[in-house]
C-alpha cells in the first residue's frame, strides 16, 4: 500500500480554515478527511460522523484515559476537541492522504508528532478586527462567546511560527489558490519514510 501524506490546517476560529479545507477535499488529491471528536453541540447543518463525532464529556474523558487520541485539548471549559488515532488508521487503510482541520494547539501537536512527514498550514486572518467582523457576520454565537473567541484568537496567532506555511486569508480566492499550490507541491514530493501510523 502506498503511504499517505499528512496535511494539517489550523487557524483561529473564523479565519476561513474550514472553507479552504472543503475546497481541497473537492479536488482530486486523494484526501481522506480526519473527522475530529468534540463535546460541543452541532452547529447549523453539521452531521455526526461527517463534520465531527459529537460525543459526551464522559465518553471523551474515557477515550483520553484509554489513550485513543493522537491529540486532544479542552478548548473552552467543558468543551473538548481531539483527533482519534482510529481516524488516522481508517484513512491510511484506504490508501489516502490525510487532511486535518484542527485548532492551533492540535495542529502544532500533530506536526511535532509527525515532523517532516506532515505539512502544517496556518490560516491567518488579515487582522483581529476583520476576524471579529467575520464572527459577527456568521451569527452562530452570542456576543460573550465572540469576545471569548477573539481573546483566544489573539493568543492563537502566536502559534503561527510553529507551522510550515502561513497563508493570510484576506481574499478567499487568492488564499484558496495558494493553499492548492502549496498542498499539491507537498503531495508531489516522494516520501522517503512511512508516513501513516
């Protein structure tokens, strides 16, 4: 079986990471999407087993104690996100490349774990003010949650240098093109070691 490659996308909330990831999944790049587990409730049209695995806090903690996560984080009090090792195994068995859409701490942890075998991409908003405007326009969170997200985003921006590539999402079409070029370039380089597992 040909070993898949690993591509990690991370960003502060509202920077456009998920839009870029969905674009890459629509291309013919043989990607399997690593579905994260979370204890938060579904938003909008999100579906369990497609967008996230929505599980209870107790179930999440049990998986932590059973060492079932590649990485995990309590993003907000009582709100956990994590990458299940079984997801990596599932995609590898299919002979696909793995695309991660994770927060910045998770992204930097996966990058540390896989090193040169993974490409880590940080999507950066043009400014904190623009990020706040996007979160307000999204209308999925109340004012207090948005303030919390902005404060967290300011901290998350300090992680950018831990990633291989920083893409500033000022104009979406430009950011999509840059992401496509960088990821395609990475996938075309021949791996010299086993990537999955």
